[in-house]
């Protein structure tokens, strides 16, 4: 990358900048760090009062990472990597937030950001070749480059259930949790949703609440996290080997320190397969699925083996067979919805103070002042929790009010689904870069690995433009169309499209059913991005 000094001819360097970065999570912090290192003048905007992104907003009980701590962090600074010590295998939300606070302070990143300030619009002006960014505080800033670091799962979705505002008690969405916590002691709590957030929160809330009612629409598979404290010896060993571990992640299928084992489940004798699944189950974590047999994601017969294994575990764990049957997913392939990791989720249903309402048997009719009214009865509640997910990937970008050439709104261009090239740029939106946008591996891998790859690639691209004296970059329509077809084709080769998941936008009424992330593997994607750059940004128009 060029280290040539970069000129900033802006009349007002605070208002007319080289780059606007939206969001101060993992992505935005690193983008600011890297762009500043290149000599660019950056302004950042963040809706929250502090840094952290996902980990700023998702403070619900039990929130934490499902990626191993030693890879759920930045690699750009060896000193940072060596000086920070994680407490456990899967770090809890407060620890990740402290880490990001530490990074922001250590590299003086907060000074680039205006906090408590959501970006309300960003318009590309063709005449000046600049982005005009408007913030909720009335500020207007112009920039050569717009770098969106808005997160993939940051637009909370609260379902529009009739009577929602009639509820007499407080209600909360897991993705917008109050900073001073919620005291559930002795309360009758209801929770709607059994995705990853619900599955993390339910065991913890159950331990505090007087009674917890879980409203389940679709039962979920889940694999034990087997979280544990890291010993000093383990930390020392990890730190010693961290370079190799990280290099492995960079080229692995899901950006994690393990990968598919190159074997198909269907090629193994049943006893051997069972032994391997048992060993992996004891280990816990995503590795059980994504460090094992790749045919489980492609071949229904192999997937059935994994699904039946988990079904058996649920039956063994949940004492009441009728409750167990309700908790067992039967109508979609395992892992075709994002596989949650849990710490005692199924065990929670053995508690006397927990009850399960199967919304397929008794659907919600409306919310009333006293609680949730299903077709059976009113479930009386003091507090209601929505663990109902997010308008994933496209939602956070669309709500930013982005308009490209000719005033074209992003939501107009994406009316039938997102159209991007490499998930990083979209034709008609010159000089706009999306970090982990739709069409990139993003949510199908370890997010910090994805984020660092994207930010590095974007910064090298910007350096290239500046070296060439080029004013503008945007995808060629043909390259973009080809990429989008490729993303869909790859998804259609797997079992993923068989589930109604947020990967397909199926959780948001009216959202087009399009597979959102790139499923070809993180290492493959990295290689493709590198090749595009090596070929002079093939598929882009540079002018
Ligand atoms: O959201 P979800 P999430 N009536 O969309 C139900 C990441 N994450 O916040 O399946 C009744 O998965 C919905 O039911 P159904 C991770 O990538 C990571 O849990 O649509 N129920 C479902 O059960 C994850 O996948 C971590 O039928 C309704 C639930 O709400 C992503 O965030 C931790 C409903 C939503 O599940 C999203 O997870 C947490 C309605 N009207 C999250 N509407 C870690 O890394 C929705 N539901 C640890």
C-alpha cells in the first residue's frame, strides 16, 4: 500500500473530509484507524453514545460471542493482540465492549466520531463527485469516500403484533437493551423468539424471573457452547501460536480456527461417524457443524444424520417428552437457519418456573394490557422481551437513506433484493464502500476476520485510486449482475434456502426472498477479492 502523503484540499477539514465512516463497531473503528494511517481525513458518525456496535446495543442477559475469543478480535496490531487477555473461550458482551473501548482509546479513535448521532441521509453529488452526508444533529459533511460500517444485524425488528402498545408492563428488544439492565426478580416474564439471542437469554432470565414463558414459533436446533474460563497456560499457548492461528482463519471456510475435515459423513461407517460426532459434541461450539462433514450442508441424507443426532440430544435432555417434542425442529435442515450455541438452553425447560408456548398450536392473537393472548388464553406477564431478530444486512444500509447517482435511493435499486459486486460496492453509488455488505461472506463467518479483510481491501483500493489520480470507482453492471447470480447459485447448491431464515430475508414481511450472504467460503472469497485487485480492479469502472 502507498505511504505517500495524501493531500486534503478541503476548505474546512472538519466538514469537507476525505472519508465519512458510519458506525463505530468493530468495522468502523478499524476503518478509521486504517484510513487515518493512510493520511486520510475521516469523520465518523455513531448512533450510540459510545463505541461497540453490536456489543453496545446487545446487552441482554447472556449476550456474548459465539466465536472463540482469541479469534474474535483484531489482528492489525501485534502489541494489542499480545497485551489483551480474554477471560473465557466465548467472551461475554461486557468483556467484548471493554475490548473495543480499549482499542478505541489505545488508537485514539473516538476523536474521529460524533456520537449520539445517526446518519439520516447520504447523497452522491455527481457534479462535485462528493458524498453529502446529513446527520440527525443537523450537521452536513461532504466526503470523497463513503464507508458504511453499519453492521449486518443492527436494525432491530419488533414484529407488528396487534395490540403491542396496549401492554401495561415494560417491553424490550434484545438488540436495544437498556444500559442499566433489567431486574426480572420475581417477575412474570414472557419472551418471544428462540433464535440465537433468545437461546442465550432464556437460561439466564429463567434463573432470575419468578416465571418465564417462552413463546416459540419455530423450534431451533442448538449445539452446546461448552464455554469455560481460559487458564493462564492456555492463554500463553494461544498467544504463542496466534500468528499461525490467525493465518489459518484468514483462509478457512468460515474465518474460524477450524475447517471442514475434507470427509463426507456419508462415506463413513455409522459407528465411526457416531464416534466423531460424539467427540465433537463434547468439544462444543460451531466446530461440531463447521469443523466436520461438509456434505451435511449439501446433502439431505447427511444433514438428517446431524439433525437426528441433535434431536436425540434434546429428547435425552428435556424430561417432559411432550415439551421435548415441541422443542424439536422437524421441518428444515439443521444449520440452514443460523445454528445457535447454548449454555443450558434445553435444560432450562426442566425448571418449574419455565413454560413453553408452542405458537404453531396456539398462535398469538394479540397483545393485551395483561400479557400475550394466544388462541388458548391470556398469558399474564409483567415484562415482555422481544428476541425477534433483525432486518439483516440490507436493513441497516437502507435506513441510512443512501442515494446514489441521479438521486437513486438504495432501496429502489434493491427493491428485488440487494445488488452488489463482491458485497463491497454497488453500481450507481460511486466511491461508496460497504464493509461486510450483502453478497459478502459477512455473517457466515467470524465477523472480525471478515471485517479486517474488507477494510484492508477497501483501503488498498482507495490507495490505488489516489496513486492513479482517479476520482471515481464503481462496479460495472455486468460484473455486478454476474456476482449476484453467483451468490444465488452457490446458495442454491446448499440446503440453506430450504429454511425460512433471515439469511433469505424471510423474517421481514415483504422483504424479497434473496440469499443475502456469499456462501462460497471465506478463504475463497478472499482469494477472489485479491484477484480482482491484482487485475487492476477487474469488474469496476475507474474514472
Ligand atoms: O434473531 P433470529 P436473533 N411471532 O431472527 C421469532 C446473531 N447473533 O436475534 O423462526 C413469534 O435468529 C423467530 O421465529 P421464526 C446471529 O447471527 C449472534 O435470535 O421466524 N415469533 C425466531 O425464533 C443470529 O442468527 C449471537 O418462526 C417471532 C426469533 O424470533 C442473529 O444475530 C447472539 C416473530 C428471531 O430469531 C439473529 O438472532 C445473538 C413473531 N411475530 C444473535 N417474529 C452470538 O454470536 C420473529 N419471531 C452469540
